[in-house]
């Protein structure tokens, strides 16, 4: 998939556990895990906003576009 979710990296940089983020933004740990693994087809802007607020980051810190074929932008 050309969109890579880097949520796990940002969580590690902020020294925050997935469990704590899920509780803070009001989603289940299971849904956050699916988002971290990139197994979701979409994310609501409200959820993205809550994640960015909780982690003090920008959407671009969480999502990276990598074209098919493995080339890095």
C-alpha cells in the first residue's frame, strides 16, 4: 500500500503506550492497533485530529506516501 502509517514510530518518540493514546482519544486499543498496522481503509479526520493533538504532531508525521515499486519520495 502506498500510504505508510508511522504511528508506532511517533508513539515511541513520545514515549507513549498505545493503550494510553487509545484511552486519551477515546478509541479502542483494537482499533488503534489496526490503524498502526495500516490495515484500515480510512481514518476519520476527527480521529486524526485527536491523535495529532495528543501526540503534538502533524498528520504528515503519521502518514508517508511511498509509491508502488518501493521508491522513496
